[in-house]
C-alpha cells in the first residue's frame, strides 16, 4: 500500500469518527471514488474488484461451509464536494457459509455527489449473510443516494440488512430492494433514517415468500422535520404454505414535514399468514409527558423519543 493510499484510508475512517486500526484477522476493503485503496482478505473469503470510470465492480464470494468469524469492514466514500461513485456488487454466499459485513459510506463534504449501489445477492442453502450499512453525509445534504439490491435466499438461508444514517442531512435517497425467499429461509430488512431541511426520502422494499415456511420482516422507522418528505412502500407477498411475515412502518413528523406509508400484504395460500402495522404522526404525547415529568424539556424529550425510534435493534 502506498503512503498516498494509506493517508486517504486514514481520512476516510476519520470522517466516520473511527481510527484506522485494522487487525490482521479482519478482512477489509476501502474504496475512494473509483480507486481501490485497500484490500485484505481472510481464508474462505474471495473478493475481486475492478476499477471503472466512475466506481468499481466487485465480486464477493464466501466459500462453501466457511464461517468468517470477524465482521468484514468495507468503506466506500468521496471526500471532495462533488463527484460520482457507482458501485456494482455481485455477492455469493455459498452453501453453509456465514459472514457479517459492516459497510460505511461517507460523503462528509458533499455539495453535489451521486452514489449508486447496484447489488445482486445470492445466499445459498443454510448460509447466512448480515449487511449493516451506515452513512455519513454533509451538513447541507448535497448527496443523492440510490441503493438497489436483488436478493435470492435458498433453502434455510438467512439474510439481514440494516440501513442507517448516523450523521449529516439525508439529501435525496431512493432505496429499492427486492427479495425472493426459498423454503425455511429468513429475511429481515430494516431502515432507520432521520430527515430535515429539504431532505427527500424514498424507501421501497419488496419480498416474496415463495418457499414453504419462509419468514420475512420489513421494518422502516423514519423521522422527518422542517420541510423534509418521506415516502415508504413496503410489500410482502406470501405464496407458500406456512409462510409468515410482518411489515412494520413508523414515521414521526414535525414542522412542515410530510410522510406517506404504503404497506401492502398479499397472501395467496390459505396456510400463509402476513400482518402489517403502520403509524404516522407526531411524537407520542404520553411518552413526551412522562419524560418531561422527569425533568427534560420538550425539545430534549422529543429528541430522546426520536433517538429511540431510530436505534438499532441488534
């Protein structure tokens, strides 16, 4: 690794509030724009990454039966104010493989940045894949984020993805995930986003429970303030016996913000069962009164309630 690449990696991690300390047993990949700055693998994990004109194209594979004990670190980012980063990912978790990925996407100085993620994900029989995606944006938004994923879960597979914005304004975000779940597979998709200013949030998650005893949960928690807008579309389709699913969408609005939720549950087998819950409104008055009775101001109590709504459930 060159000194230039090492310094850029340090700056990427510093922008998300972390020191660049990577242990030898931790697989990691760092990408700035279309440059692969760092790539370190461990036994059982294969990664091939090609640089393109404005991003990278990567193929990720966990070998059959291999368990990657320590979460893999991936850091995507652009430190300048303007630019484009397009990421293409082809992920294959072979039969019995297991891996967790902690991905950070950082655009701390964004004024006009476009970041796209186009992923094809296959989780093989009895395999497991956990993907936690954390974003850092600039103070003025200035970034458009377009993550798309197509997920296939084979028999007994488990997949969980969590999306969260940990700092900065959203800008414009358009999440679009589609999943097909085989027999006895388990799917969990969760997104937690707080919008303010002129942020625009659009989340579309769809899953088909087409295998017997497949299970799926789609969870979206969003808070919008000032002039922010949020649109949530969650669809869960069950076509197999003993398939079970739940759609849960909660949105808090303040000021001139607007929010819309469209939960769709579609059951096409008499032995399948899918439920949904959607709630949009202001901060719960009883929670607010309870916290204020303990000495918090209304603003402090409101922030605490929103923080709880957006906290990870892991």
